[in-house]
C-alpha cells in the first residue's frame, strides 16, 4: 500500500508540534488502567504461545506502549508518522527499535510478525481510507498472528468525527471495526468495552483478533 496522503502529513505535523507535551502525558498513562493492562497481557501471552516472532506497535508515539510490550516478554519495535515522537521514543528507550513510518506500509516481509498492536492510531484514519490498512495488517502478520486494536468507541452510534486535541479523529462502533477486520481474514478472539474514567470523555474499545491460519490440505 503506497503511503503519501495529505491526512498522514497533517497528522505527523500535528503530533510533531506537541511531541514533548504528548510524551509527558502518555508516559505513565497505563498505571491507572488495569483493564487496559489486562487485555495487553492477554495479547502478549497469546503471541508468545504462537511462537517466537517480532511484534510491531503501529503508531507508537513516545514508545511507552512498545516498552510495555517488551516488559511483557515480547520482541517489540515501534513505528510512528511523527519524527519528533520517534526521537523521544529513542531517547526514552534506547534499547528498543523505533522507526519513522506508516502502519499502512510496513517495511517488513509478508508474514514476518507474530503480533501487531494499534493503540489509538486507527482513530486518525478517515473511515473511507481504513480498509486497506487492515489488508496491510493481514499481509505483515503470520497466519495465526494476533492484532490488538485500541480505539474510541461510538457508544451505539455510527462512525463519528470528534474534536481530538491533536489531529482529526473518529470514534468507531466496535462491530464495524470487527467487520472490517473480518473481511481481511481476521477472526475475533475477544472484545472489551471500558467506560470512561472521570477525566475521559468517551468509552474505550478494544478488539483482539487473530489472522486465520492457512487451510490444511
């Protein structure tokens, strides 16, 4: 999937402009989110059980989630559109690999990854542009590999654009995202909806999917 779109450039520029502030807010964000940590732990356990393959975080920001995956025992690396955030990630986590890039065009071979985490990164993709990203997720994941999505859920409504503080973003019905993944040979493993905390605006959605294994002859 070729990657050269105005919305990607605009998103990268927006995060570059607030990189230091965003990194400060994100670094300890998991500390107060036990349910989020729980589904990440399940993801890590399933990936490890499937075999020793690397795991990518798509839209890694300042690298805190990639480091969390490493702490869960995964061979994790991160990619992000924002050069400024990648610079911070490399400084904060010099023992991990971070690259500037798009989750719509991974620089990895077909079937190379055992897992892929997209934690609040698909939210910035305009809805008509999102299906090819799932095709790319399928390409880079090994058969039986796992995909975990974190996103803002639309609470029974349709796909909704909202006033994200950094860049245009969308809230998705969890069933619609599951359907997009299903069309690219993903099978749903689990889902979690978490109600917002006092200082959060929206319900959080989490989808754990597995790429279908090749059919046995």
